[in-house]
C-alpha cells in the first residue's frame, strides 16, 4: 500500500509518501513541503497548496491519503489556516476517488513512538529509523507527513477493512 501523508499548514504543508504494509519494512517514496508566503492573500495561498498537492498526487500515485485531523489550539487564526489546508488536501484526494483518513496528532505519535505525548524530535527520530534514512527529514512538517503515512499503513488498513465489513453487514441486514 502506498500512502501519502499530509501535515496541513498555510506556510508549510508537509507532504510525504511511504510504501509498505503492517509487519514489513517500510519504504520512503518522497518527502517535502509546499510553501506559501505569509504576506500572500489567503486565496492565493490555498490555490498554491492545491496545486502542490495535485502535483504530488500525480507524481506519487498513492492508494490512500492520510491527513492530520485538526485539533483545537489556543491560536484560532493558526487553527483556521491549518483546517483550510487540511480541507484542500481532503478535496484533492476525494476528487480523484482516493480514500482519505484523518488521524489525530496523539494517534500518530502513539503509533510511531508508543507515546501519544511524544515531541517533534522523537517523531523525527523514529521516522528516520523506521524508513532507514541517513538523516532526519526536515523541516518537521515533512517528518510529520511521513509519520501520518506510516500511522495509516499500520493502523488505517485495519480500520478501513473493519468499516467495509460493517457496511457490508449493515447492507445485508437491511435487505433481509
């Protein structure tokens, strides 16, 4: 399974793609960020993020997209920008018919490090080890995007299969 992870943000939107399956070694496909200028108008920034994500989807050709679920922060302006960038990522994937999963930061941290309270450095260190990289991906947004992809490979596949089985069972029960 090839998963593209998106760590949404208006200034830096982290993108990373990983290939693998639970219990097998993971492989880095690509990692990077889409950057926009803080002095640009919001609409222009969102268009730039969309174009960057679309390019990544064309190049990486993922089977699924994992996006960080936006959570409440003290700075409403920051949360709004993050939510808008996340919405663009979901839209781009949905437009192509790709499954989209939203993972919370604590879910990703727990999947990658074993602790839902891990810090950025711990995430980067584990991503580096899991993907057998020579150095930690930078900036942290890029490492976080890879962590999202890894989390989805390890946890999302099972969650998706359970949801599909439940949907089939519900449809079957509804016809009886």
